């Protein structure tokens, strides 16, 4: 089974802090994704990566950056956390982008609260 | 632009009731369609999918049929259980290989 793990389930940070969210997948997937999930808004894509050291902006990249130094690890960085970044953050991975490899597998999520 | 519209929740049903969660989409072309489920305290997992018109995806008693003419992908189950209580998300893959998500529908099943 594919396993996607995220470094923390719950995180509380203060405004202005630098925050790192880590995601690791164990199935040699090419693609990795970071979403945020907010009530009534569904999932919104922040960034994704289709290869090591490659990244693409999603729909809401402002205030975030990412790093993918190794294939299995994809980090989301909040350079200076703000209260409007309080959210559930979900990491996902997929083997490929085209059918039938495009199923995304999700981690359990990190609920981040910025005070 | 591309979007997904699904029923607002919460949807509350009694055990063994029939379930329908409506989903319609706006997209160019004929995208792959998905239903994901998020059980309490867990990450999202794929429930079912369909890749072309008239395809029926099915899993765990749930079904959804890709209706090109109505751009819909409604989720149905004939007899729900308490364990089906979760949040259900409809999504499709756009031409840039990105998933476009609905807002989610919370389902509550009472014994």
C-alpha cells in the first residue's frame, strides 16, 4: 500500500514564525502535491512537483514556498506565518499525471493554527 | 472557468436509507471524474472514478455514472451504514492534470 506521511498532525505557531511542513511518500511516486483544505472551499492546490527539484505553482501559492530535494520528500514552507494561513494542510502523491496513473494518495493532514 | 458544484451539507440520513449526493462540473473536454472520501480524523482516499462518458465507477456499494450530456457525476448508495459517515468530495482532472475540487458534502448517518 502507498503510504504518505506528514510530520505533524497538529501544529501551533505564532504570527511571523517560519513553518516547515514535511511530507514523505514511500512508493517512488513522481508527483507530489500540497493542498489546503478550508470549510466550504474544498481543496485548493498550493504547489506541486513533478520531479526532484521541480515545482509548479498551484492556485494559491502566495505566502508559501516548497522544496523537493529528494524524490520521496516534499516540504511546504511558510516564510512568515500569518493568521489567515490557519488551515488543514494535505499532502498527496501520484505515480503519474495521465490515466491510469493519476490517482492521488493523501496523507492524514496537518492542522496548523497560527496565533 | 473550470469548477465543481456539489450538494451542500450536512446530509443527514437514517441507516439503510438511499443516498444521492449531486455533483456537476464545468470543464473543457471530457475529464476524468473522481469521488474521494474523508473519514473522521483521516486523509482523503479515492472512493471511485470514471474516465469516459457512460462509465460507471463503483466501490463499497457506492456508484456514480459519468453523464456527459448533463455534465454530472452523482454519487449513490442503496443502503447507507453508520460507517459511511464522512465528507465526500467530487473532483475532476483538468487539461493541466490538476484536480479541481468541489467544496465537499458532509454525510451523517444515524442508527
